[in-house]
């Protein structure tokens, strides 16, 4: 029989299939991915050593899909765009967050993104011994606001009397409008604090 014009399987194809299943809210284990691709589960092991490696392939495809490339703009502008994009990434895939944050990053595509970020920060004047800590703060910020964007329209619903919270909730924005305004406030505070740290 003639060979197919394009490969049925590759690490990229497996990662993309798992990511598509996860985004659709469907199971994305080895068997589910194999069914989605129309192959035997054992075939996946020619390209990935189990679900841990498949998750890393998924992470790589996810980051490539939402990648923001630095084009020489000042670091505050780059961070604002990057955090906005990562916020959307995590909001689109909230079910992946607990699976990815507990796993060591090995994907070359993801390592390249962090290498770019580290370079932007060093070029921006941040001390090298603080850059990894700043990156961790940025990661936590993006994950938190991604999950906030994916949260229900009503965040708080007090069942009894409150001193202040209930009054603030009445008439306040809800849904994406609330989350967008909160994100812009947060990213402004974060960038201002980083800028101030550079001038100490």
C-alpha cells in the first residue's frame, strides 16, 4: 500500500489533538487521543512516553498558539501584551492549569518563550539574580487572572448581612467587564511596582 502523503502521527499532531479535546471539555487521555486520531493507543508511545510527555506536548502546542514575540518594544509594553495573551490562554483552558503547573517544563517551545522573557527582563535592567523571581510573579499573575476570566459572572453572593461587601457588589460590573477592568488595574499596579523597583 502507498504511504500516506502526510504522517498520521507526530509529537505535534498528538499535542494538538490532546489540546483540541481539552478545549472542547472532553477527556484527553491516551485512549481518547488515539480515538480522535484514528490510531491504536500503542501507536502514541512511538512518539511520547505516556501521558506525562503528552501533557508536555500539549503545553508546547498551547504556548505556540498564544505566543507573543518580542519585537524590541520597551519591557512594560511587552509584558502588558504578553500577560493579556496568557490570561486568555489560561481562561480558554482552565482545566489544564492544575495539570501543567505541577509538572517540570521541558518543551523546547516553552523553554524558548521563557528564554525570550528572561532576555527582555535582563535587557530592561532587572538584576539577573531577581529575573527568575519576577518571571514566577508574572506566571502567577497570568494564571490567576486567566482563572478569574473563566469564573462565573457572580463572584460573590452573600446570604446574610455584610458590613461592606454587599453594598459594593450592588451595581458593580459583572462577567468579562469586571474581569477586564480588574486585570487592567492589576497589570498597571504590577508594572508600576516593577518600574519602581528598577529605580530604587
